[in-house]
């Protein structure tokens, strides 16, 4: 069944999301968050939501920013590796809690860990990044945006 590309069908709403995304990127930069950390959050949330389109986009962005294929390859199991810094681990936990807010215990644990390592501005920025990519995931998943070609082979 052909899906409606909701971004194309409702361009004003989509462009408002794009503008919000730009504001969130600026907020993250102003808070001092590293672009790779932001892309790790984008990727982890996209993994949790199963958004192939966003995974493709943000994998390419992370690699362009200097992220390694090794770390990207184990991102889904980040808790079981020593490859991520304490700040990255705290951001990933907070992103997961933002994506699954009904898990109150995980949310409290993630927030406590973030409080130890991040300023209020950084915590807010991580949460906004996770909120924003969650929204874009839903647009792409429900529109069934395709990932085409063999780019990056």
C-alpha cells in the first residue's frame, strides 16, 4: 500500500519541524554538546524506533563528523562496551528515557546520571535532540521514506 508522505502532504507543518530542528541544533551547540554526541543520540533513538531512513541519514552524518564504524556497529549494545565516554553513556541513557518515558525507573536513573555529568543547559539540549529525532522518526516511519541504492558500500 502506498503511504502518504506526510512531509510532502503538509509542507508547512514539516517546515516548522525543520525550523525547530535547526533551533535544537543551535541549542545543543550553544550548550557545548559535541556534534558526535548529538549524532549518537539521533542514532540510538532511531534504532529504538526502527527508523531506517533516519538511521541512514544520521549514520552518514556521524561518519562525516569523524565517528568510527566500530562504535556505530556496537551502538545498540552501548551498555556492554567500554567504547563510549561517561558523558556519551549518560546522554544515551537520557535519550532512551526520552524515547520510552513510561519507564519511570529508567527515567529517574538516566536523569540522575545526567545530573552528575551535564549542566542544566546540556541536559535540556540532549532531551530536545531526542524529542526532535523521535518526531522525525515518526514522520519517516509512517511515510515509509525509502532508503535507496547501495551508497556507502
